[in-house]
C-alpha cells in the first residue's frame, strides 16, 4: 500500500512514467526508469501476433506477471485482468486473487465497459488495488477510435472516470481520449490519470514498450518510436548469417 500511496502522491508533483513489460530482460531495464510497469494483455498482440486481446488466458497473464514482478525492485507492478476473467463479482474476486497471489504484483488493471463499477469495488474491498482503464478499451472495441469527441461521449467519459474513482481505483488509464476531455478528467479526479494517446495534460504517460522501441510493427498516431530496435536486431541477425555461411562462426574460443 505504501507503493500505491507513493504513486497517488505524484499527482500534481511530476509526470508518472509507465511502460509495459512482459519478460525478465525488459522488467530489469524498466525498473530503473519507470514508476509503474504494466504487464498488459497487449502482450498477445505485441508478442504473440494475435489480432486482438479478446482471448487472453489467465495462465498467460500469470506466467508473464511472475517473470516481470520477480525482476522489479522499485517500480509498481500492475497486471492486466484478461477480458473473460471478470464477468461476475464472484469470478472477478477469484481471478484477481489468483493473479495477485501468484504473481505477487502490486495491483491489477480492469478495463471499464461502463458497467463494472461493482466488480472494481469488490476487488478493492478484498484488499487488491485496482487501476482503471477508460476511453478506447481494447478488450471491448475492435478498431481504434478517439473517445470523447462528441459532447455525449465527453460527459460519458467524465462520468466513467468519476465512478471508477468512487469504486476505489488508485489511478486510471485514459486511452485515445481527446485533449479537452483528458484535461477535465485530470482536473476532476484526485487520483492520477495515465494517458496513452490522451495528451501531455494527463498525470502520467504509458506506451506499449514494443511499440515505442520499434519492435511490434504497430505504430498508431500516439506512438513515438524512441528507437528502432527492429533495424538493430536485423543488423545482428544478418552478421550472424554471414558468419555462419562463411564459417567465421563459431571460432576456436567458442568451441569445447
Ligand atoms: O494492455 C496494455 O498494454 C494496456 C496499455 C496500452 C495501457 O492496457
């Protein structure tokens, strides 16, 4: 709970730095630079090539959650609840407990479909911190669409943000939310807003790591490629191929 309070206290102090990780090597690097590391269900699209996150299993999230959390010392670890794991209060509590106990994560993330406030509250009530997620919620939608642009949708999002806070979330992801709506939600809430495609006005920012390092091949408008790892990896693979074909690898020093 100390770690959760630390995140909440960052609101209005400095931007909160968040990224996704699915494995040990990334967790180890991100731990040095991020306040929050999310084991997002985006792992199945970014890493496994699935077309959406609709059919992620709880076993997958737990396996990657363990790998990430066991390699974090400082950053807060949040694990996504898979789409089909919180259809009822009973199921949500059981699965949140399973993820929390097995991965030893600090919190779970629940996407808001505009209905599941009682589900969020029931998880918070058993002592498991929850991060909310509104706007474009990939478990529900199929295609990217900016949220909050119509007046009706703007007020719907304000209401959802407020009800998430009332249900007890400690922070909330705003995905693909237009700037004016993100500003108003950020002002309205006491808890931090974490934006992805929701402008610099949020209390923090998150991106899918594989997108921002140029690995996933998925680059929507809100992603900036901070490095193109795809090219760097290709250079290494090409060198390997050349060395194998020319018999320059392995050398004596690599041999027993
Ligand atoms: O699954 C994920 O990576 C996410 C982030 C995009 C917020 O939910």
